[in-house]
C-alpha cells in the first residue's frame, strides 16, 4: 500500500512541483494549505489568492486538498516573540521560528491526523534518514536557493518524517516541470519577506503594534546629525532610509547604522564603513544541534550569520553552561543580535542558535 504524504502547499511553484513529484513517485499525496495570519482590516496578505492557486494545482495533478487555520498558534508562538524582540531593539527572524513552531509543529500533528506517513515541503534542502538512527539536514544542490538556514531549529523528531523533494533540483528545473504540466504557478513570483506583512510598508506595519518614539541620530563623536523614527526600525549596517543626507562638514560618504542605544533611544551612525561595523566573535546561549551535540568541545566549521551569505570559517567552543563562543576566522560585517548563527560542514547543516551577543575586539 502506498505511503501517504501531506504536502504543505503555499500556492507557489515550489510546493506545487514538490506535490507533483511525490505523486509521480507513487505516494498517496494530500495538499494542505495553512492560514497563519488573519487580516482584520486591510487585507494585505495574499492568503485567499494563494489558496485559489492551491486548489487549481491540486485539481490539476489529481490530489485532495484541505485548509487549516493556525493563526492562533502563529500569534502565540511566533508573532509575540517577534514583537518582544523588536521592543528590545533586536532584529528577529520569524521565518526560522515559524518552521519550528508551526510548519513542523501543529502542521505535522494535523498531517498525522490525516493519516500521513510523511510530510513534505517545497524547501530547497535535502534530508538523509540514516541507518544510524539520525536524520541529517543536507544542503540543496541549488546553492543560491539553499534554505537550510531557515530550518536550523528543527529537531530529530521533527525531521524523522520529512521529505524534501526539491533538494537535488535547481529553480530552473522546477519551473520547467511546472510549465510541462501546465501548472498555474509556473511563472508565479517567489514570495519574499514575512508573509503576514505582505506588500505593505514594514515600518508602518510595526507602528500598529509598537508605538514609534522619535529620537536623536548621532555620529561616533556624539554629534547630532538627524532624527530617527524609532530605534526598533533600524538594523546594523543599514544605509537606506536614514534621511540624513549630505552634510557640509561631512566626508561625502554614505551613512551607516553602527549601533542602537535602546535605553536612551539613540541611533548611532557613521559616515563611511568603520571598524565598529565589524566584529570578531559572538555568543549564542543555546544552540539546536542537528543531528546531535558535537563530540568535541572546540572545533572548526563554517557558519552563516544571514541567509544567502557564503559560508564563513569559524572556530566554535562549547561552554559548560550550554552556550557557545564562535570566533570568526575573518572579521564579519554587521552581525546582528536576534538573528541566527547557523553552522555547517561541507554538505550539511549542523544546527544553529540566536545571536545573543556580538563581540568586537
């Protein structure tokens, strides 16, 4: 009897082709569309149109489809954390948390109620269910699309029943297959950013939940050079949207965000990139290791500090309190607290953790 796979359908080309490939491989495939955000006023999320595309794709390839509402779970497990991090002046990555807390949490539980042996998504990554009992999260063949960064918080139980059909494919191949089978999502634009914000202005969206408090923008010497809209809206290394402009006593270079003094509501900037934008190391207080905690207390590997960043050489020290000290082989620009440090070897994701402290020596 064919194994049952429940595919997380987003209404995009990737999940559409993932479902199609699994159907061709002989699985009993079910499409499941998640609603994670409910708009109360201006409907900026594309959930309804995405669901229409899911219905068309599932009908075309001949599989049943359902929709499930996880808006409450998303609010409790992801969005509240997202807001709290911004209040602290940090820059969170809710997409990582959404994978751990929703797509591979309540979604997995719901899929099992539908009789699923496996769940699958359209993520660009691969998985190895090894005979040693561990489940290894592998990099995608398409290095430009590899999404293991966003899956760094998944545990062994969550990975045990997962399939990633696109792991050995590149984006061009996926679109070609969608065209071949006349799927309506074949030329659909990839979604970017955070789904619940949609196409609206991020700063305006955040103001609905965290009141903005204007304050001073100062340079490295403490001279006031402008006014900010609220320190939570800015990220380290940012150069757009500062509205400082040219200064007659300046050096003509662009302005960059150097630091945020949340307590005093001050944004610190520099004209031109300075050493203060670069750091030597970081501390993460808790790392989720895939497939298990490393055997060595000190070891070399690679790391990313943001999505699509090339692998960077690092030295990792595991501390007795569970935290890790990550020393960079080369100084890194604008490593940001609240984001994730994700560890790799040549072929797989080793896990990751929130960046809790950035060290500048």
